[in-house]
């Protein structure tokens, strides 16, 4: 289930809202033109399923979104803990890539097949921290200032949608706001 926390963007952020209520979450996100939808999760995907297998499992839903929004490129991003010697280094590097505030010329649309991550949406002096979990499809409009945190132990699979075949291209703001807002691990641990 999706979890939303809204903070002020002050030097010492204040918490304005914490909720798992779908109606409250939808209303809060609608105010900033962000759409949250839910799909049924395919339960019979084997662990370690690859991109082709995942996209095939969600073929109908993906086709509908592509038809509605005109996306030209769809892929799968996933990162799961493993026993390799470089796991911690790879996880830290992947996390660091998205932790700084940025925008995109394209929409940021993600469907969580498994695991979780938080999209932090910085709009109108507030930060909406949207903890997405399996079944959540979040659509963030182009030019929305945001960042993403997958936590210190990333464990997720997400389908990504793009209007541009270049995929993920970020324009970083250089702002330090992400360092002042509670991170994924803090929000996930404090969730009641």
C-alpha cells in the first residue's frame, strides 16, 4: 500500500501529513498534477525474471498506458541484494545516482512490480514523499522537481515509460533539499 508523507521545504522541515489512505493520497497528489494508479500484481513471476518476461506479464497494462500517453520506450529497472563481492558498492552507486534533486524533460512514470522506493516531489514549498510499493503506478509530469531514494539496501523491480528512446536523463538543480528530508530508510522504519 502506498504511503505519503508531506513535509515543508524549510531548513528544518515540518511534517504536514502522513497517510496510507488512498483518497487522501490521491487528493494530495492531484493538487500537484501527479497521478497514482494501481494495477494488480502478477504473483507468478519467478525470482530473477528478466525484462522480457516482466513486460510480457504486464503486456496489456503496458499497452494501455503506451496508447494513452504515447510512450515510445518501455524498460525494466531492477536491483536486488545478491551475494557478489561488489553488491554494496553497486547498491550505493545506484542509490547515489538518483538522490539529488533534478527534473526531466519527459514524464517520470514507474510501475512497481516488486519492492519499493520513495519519490520525493518538491512542489510549491512542500515535499511529497511517495513510498511506492508493488502495484503502484506513479506518473510525475515533466519538469517536476524531484528525487528518488531506493534505500541503503535496494530491492525493487519497476517498469519505466519514456517518450524519448534515450531513457532516463536528469537535469540536476544543485539544491541541497534532499539532505534535509528524511530518507527512505528513516521513513520506512517510522511507518506505523
